[in-house]
C-alpha cells in the first residue's frame, strides 16, 4: 500500500511533533528523590546535527533510506538511555558516574538489592526496564520516521534546517558572550562520554607514575602523646554533615546525639569535633578510608588504583612502627580484598574472619553492635561487665521505628565505664580501624539493639524471627530517609552504650563520617562535608586538636578544616606531642 502524499501543513505538524518529543527525551531532568525523569524546558544540542542530517538527505535524494532511519533510531535510543544515566546518577549518588570505577561494582549493587526478600523486586525491575527500553525504541523510531517523511516536503526540510541552525547559533552565541549554557541546554551525552574516556585513559596510564599523587605527610616521630592508649577509628558509614545541617534530620537525631554527649561526659571523657570535606559522596567509602590512612587526596578514583601500586607509608604502618598491634576490622568485606595488604594491618579481619557465628542479618550480615562486641572481646581482652544494667542502655532492646524519633533521653546519667583491662597489665596497645556497615544504603535490614552485649558473641545473637521480621520491612530507594534515620539512631545507640559501660578507660575514639548519604537522602546541591569527633579522657590530647581547629562538643563549626586527608598530619602531630 502506497503512502498518502503529505500536505505542507501535515509535514510541518509531523516535524514539529517529532522535534518536540525527541527534544524532551534528550533534555529531561530527574524528579528528585526518585528514579523517574522529569520534563525540563531546555534544548538538546545533540539533536541539531541529527535533524540537520535528515533534512540534508531529503534535499539531496528526496527520501531518507530505511536503513539510515533504523540506525538513527538505535543511536537515538542509546543517547536517551545515556542521558538518563547522566542526570539520574548524580541525583541518587550525589556524584557523576565513573564507568571505569562503577561498572565492577554493579554486580554487588544488584546482589545488595536482590538479597533474600528483594529478589522479586529486582526481577520486576529488570523486566520493567527491558519493556521500557523496547517502548522507548518504538517511540524514537516513530519520531525518526516522522522526520524522514517531513524531509520529503520542502516545508518540513525548512523547519528542520531552521531548528538545527538556530540551536547551533544559540549555542555558539552563549560561548561568545560568556553566558552559561546550562540554563538553555541540557548536558550532552558527548560531553559525558568524553569525560569517561578521560577517566579511563587516566586510570590505565602508567606514564604518570606515583609522583602524580603528590607529596604525602611525613609519617615520622613517635606516638608518645597517646601514652599507650588504644585508638579506635570508626569510619561511620553515610554519616554526613546533613545530619547537622538539615533541620528535619537534625531534629530527628537530636535526642540520640544528646544522649551520646551525656554518656561521654559521664564516662570521664571529653569530645572535640570538626568538619572535613570527603573525597566522595553517597558511596565509594574506600576513597575516604584511603584519604585518611594515606594522607593523600583520593577524589579521583584512578588515584586510588594508582596508590595501591605504590609503597607509600600509611597511618597504620606508622602505628605499627611505634609498637601498636594494628587491626583492620572490616565486616563489609565479603570477598577477597588483596588491596587491603597495602595498609599494612597486622590483623585483617573481614566478614569471614571476625568470628561472627550468629545468623546473617541483611546484605551486610554482621550488625555494627555485634562487630563492636567482637572487637572488645577479641582485641581489648575484655568481658562485658554490667551488661545486665538496662538503665545504661540507650533503648528498650528493640530496633527504632521509622515513625519519627523514637528515642528518649534518660534523666539518670549512664554509669562510668569499668575498664576490663587489668591495671598494669602488659598488653600491646591497639589501633583498630572499623568501617561500619549498618547505616549503608538502603539502610535495611535494621537489627534490634541488644542491652546485653555478651549475647552478641554467640550463635544465637539474633533469632530467626527477628531476622525475618527485620528483612520483611519494606526497602525504599525512592524515599529512604525514614530508614536512614532509624539506622543512624541505631549507630548513636550502640556507640553511646559502649562508651558508657564497656570501653577501656583510656580509649581514644575517632568517629569520622566517610561521606554524605545518597542524594535521595541528602537532597540536591549538598556539600561533601562530614563530621569528625575525637573522644578521649586525656584533656592535653584534646587541647592539641582544639589548637588545630576542633571545638568542644559534638557539633562542629560550619566551616570545614579541609579535605579528609588534611586530618592525617593533625593526627600524627597530636599523637606525637607530649606538651
């Protein structure tokens, strides 16, 4: 059947409709905090050359061949998908995609989302994505066909050439007058691909050598300022400055933060705090770990890969050289992690080596309170005196709910901790590096809090019913804030109780956020700031941190001290001085 000839009005209408739909597809934004696209009234620069090509083909030959239409439809579909990724990833993670670095972790993300009760959800998501991709191709293909038919008519060709020429001229004018193009034009896929090429070529290059990393801090001197105290570095997962800066989040956590402050004071300790600028946002915690432990800027993931090929000194090796037993306590590592050898831990305890024997709890298997209990029992050589004293515990033994702030501040002060290390005992001091996992996205499943820490050491730390109930709680990637708040309350709770009742009396605890939570929690355009707290019973030690810009209490100043790696020389100096 032959096609009916198009009128001039029909050609103009079909071209205008196709241009509008294609521009909308290639210029959409993100409907934060969801994964859904949102219409944005900007121009898609990359649409102009494609439209110009179709119009030019129509001028030269009168008809656009079917094979060219199919090729343009396939390319257009791919471009729409890439544009969707480019605008959605920053909304969810708070940073742009890095294919070289993110692609190897895609499988872990799928496993995280598909574990246990979420497998059906992931399967439906994959099927929905495939159906959506097919429908997208059909839509793009139809739009290309409308343009091809319009190119057979003089009026259609004029409209297409006018659109292409005007778009390119407007873009050039922005460059000439220095006006930001982002207000008028959507980000281009070409620009994103060029950036991915740059990242890839940088990561694979070996010509730059280790000197590209720049000079690091001098890991020299002693740790005399610690006087043999144990040091616990807690990398608090997703503990960002948003917990202080966003009023709704701050209010939801205030009672738990205040209770931690009360426990610190009642235990004979003090706390000083500051802000740092994390090298990452929403994920890639290892970049923050590497920044602090190496004292180098790890904002570029390729620098992390390069760092692992060097023999740079680390904070861990500095402690080891000064007589400390160094332990990496890494419950989140569930697969072989050869890069862990770079840091120089004497003991490397991943999920399989920690000694957790109870039921796996969620994707990360080992709740943070259980990890801390195992650290205390195995490395500090302590039992849990006073575990039956529920008045010292921050909660009733049940997990916090998602419905607002369920915590309350007890009127009675928590008891002072009793050290479980015999006075005068000859024990090698410890450096423990402990990245937490329970506050990791998607912030589920949340374990119940245990007043009795001893119970966390055995095979029945959690019952099957408790695990099933927690994992049955719905997981939301579109609205994860309630679950994030619940997980942060849990983190405050176990840290409060440990410092109040069980921590060695001379323990120096450093709690540092690794990065802000994912963008769907933090909100758009958030800084990359994270809090850091130093908790100790030695006032002279804390004064050295105050002289470096820390302030007393759990609320740091609004201005950051600098990037995460700026803390490393501060630690070396404060731990090495005795004045």
